């Protein structure tokens, strides 16, 4: 990973960041207790009433001001 970042909020930080790896787990919960009743693996179809997570795999947090955004925001701002 050799990608340049720049914080779009504080505009000066180009070196201190937290990389947040996101992992989604598709589950079916009991509505009364909140207990996990069923887990769906990547290859399983959770059914027509369950939309699988389609968000970013990683988000970036500026370690100076605390802003958390999609990685693309930090990359694009570094190109300015």
C-alpha cells in the first residue's frame, strides 16, 4: 500500500492516519432477544429480504482532527 493521503478537514495532515478495515457479517437476529439465530457465509444466499453490505472495505481516520471518511476522499485531496 503506497497511497498518499491528505486530510480534507484539517488540510495539513499528510502523515498520521488510522486505517479502519471493515468486515461485514450477514446475520439473522431473534427480534425479542437480539441473539444471533443464523450466520450467512460469503457464498450463502441470505434470502430476498437481506441486502448484503456493499460499502467500502476500508475507511480512513485522520489521527490529527479525528475525521473518518472513505479512503477515496483522502486520496483525492492529496492530489490537489
